[in-house]
C-alpha cells in the first residue's frame, strides 16, 4: 500500500490524511478495452478472464467530487455484465459519458475500474465540496446524477443524465480508491463493519424503491409479495423489507440451501424453481408455469400475490404478469436472464394489472435505507467476503448464481470485522433483533 492508504488503515485524523500525497497510481479491479471481442463465439464467458487486478492511473479530482479510500466493496450483477461485455461493452458507456464535459472526459480510458458499492474514508475533497471532510466515514450510492438538472431535485432517478457509477462511469468501487460525486455520499452506519456497510447501497436501495417508495409498488401490510431470486442480493433485501412491512414474502429459489437461507431472513413461503417448471431459459409455456406457481401460492397463502418483485427478466416475466392478481403490480429493475420479454398482454390489460419500471434509488431513498439499518430493521445481506486480489473469483461466484445474498470484497481493510465505531449500538441491536 502507498503511504496514504497505510495512514487510512491506521486510522489517523483527517488533518493528517490531508498532509499525505495522493498516489499517481492505485490498485483496482478493471477491464481492458483490448479484451473486447474476446468472448465472440464462446459459450462460457468466464469473467475471470477479463477482470484484472493491478495498477491504474489516478485521475484529477473535479470540484464536486471526493476521493474515497475504499475499505470494502461488493459484487453486483452489473459487474458481471461489464466483464462479459454484454449487452454492449461498457467502454461504449464511457465514451458516451465522456462527451458531457472535460471532467467526464477523464472516464474515457482503455481501462474501466468497475464496482458499484463501496464503504470507506474520504481522503480528498474537490474545491466545491462543503459538507464532507477528509477523515469522514462514508458509504457510496451507485447512482451518479447531474445536480444541475432540474429533474434531479424532484427525483434523481428521473435525471436524464443519471448513470450507474462503476458501470456507466469509470473509477468505481472495486479498488483501493474511488472517485465519487458528493451527491452519492451518505454517512457509514457506525455499528457496521466496512464490509457490512459496503454490501447495502445498490441492492438494498434498489429493493426499497421497488417495494416501499411511493415511486414503486407501495407495498402495504398484508400484501403477498412474490420474490424471484429471493436468495440473491436483491432478493435478500426484498424479503426483509416485506417482513418488516408486515407483508407475506413468497420466495423462489433454486436449491434447498438457498431455501434455508431465505427462511432465516423471514420468508414465509419458499418455492423451488423446478417445482413450477423453471430450470433455465425462458419456458415454452409461461402461462403453464404461472398456473403452477399460482396454485402453490394460493395453497400456502390463500390468495394471489399483490406484487411480483422482478429482476430475472426473460425466464420469468411472462409468468409474473400472469400470476399477479387482478389489479396487482409487477415491479421490475433488471433482466439477468435476458432483456427481451414475452407475455400474454390479455392478462395485463383485461385484469387491470400494472408494470412499473424501477432503477436504483435516489439519495433520499438511500438515506431511508440507512435509517432502517441504523435501527436494526434491516440487516446486511453479506454472506462471504473475498480480498480484492480475488475480485474475479468473487464475480464468477455471482455469474454462476452460486452465492447467497451479497458477495463482499475487501479493498484496503486488512481483514473482516473492522470499522465499527459504535460497538454499543451493535450490541444493543443484536439483543433487540436476535433473528438478525
């Protein structure tokens, strides 16, 4: 590690951090433009072949940015997409983003530092930064917005220029340092470790907007909520939000190990994908899948789901539109199995159902998630943590859907369990919420 990183790990003051030089290069998990096209004609697009861990140049800091020394990060499916160069190479995103202004132009490089989650310590602030100082412990929202766009001030996700940090921008979180806009920053929950804090922003924020926010499905007490992929990062937070909101969580998983995991999170009904005829690609007859799924849900709950929590996409969407009740809501934030969906529109229009598109979370919604973590109503979905040197292996675990919850990555933190600055709160929450 460089002297600045060593000082961060040692826990020196912000004033001392400001006296140390920022390194010219830093270690990061990154993609290389020269690898684009390498998976052409290849069936198994193994991300371990394209995620490299090594030095990259340190960029100049813009006036509205901070430099965060990253203590921990996490793997999200957008890193898998990036490393497979699908649906298009993310270098295309960087080139598009670079057209905005000279600061955005820094992002168009022959390397792409990936990663859309992070916790860490502010070590430098841009000339226009007011609220943050060197030494602050922060978590990073994955949504980067244009604060000068009027739409941002109603809802950051409606800003036409908003992008996913570390996916559609460079200098993301799977690294020793990250470049972050001030509109992405929130205080780190003091009772969480670095890796626990880093696990939450993308998936917990996305699930909150989908289910709880007035911009999503507006879940209420007693709602039956069908959650596809309930044992994954998004699903693990969705289960907790449904449980905490007085709903009935119905989780779909792919193994008994995952079933036990989601039961522990509070999932009242658990269904194996194979039981309803889903074992891989999109089914030939999604209505038949929907009928089998509906029978199971009614047998367990007595009614059809009010809400379907969708992020799988092509393999499940047709069944989702069918199985949700008359007047119910399918809320979708992604398509990990494919973007092109087929469904029978009669069941949508004639039964007055709704489909809501949801993407990320604005900073207010992220702050609401932080509060839920602070009061113990939500817990980090972290189940395993890798060192940065093994970031490619961590991403492969997610690519293979062999993980539970969130997969963490230690960046500068030398080991797990560090970063707790309020141990009393941690102990109090453990006593008050023993199931967590």
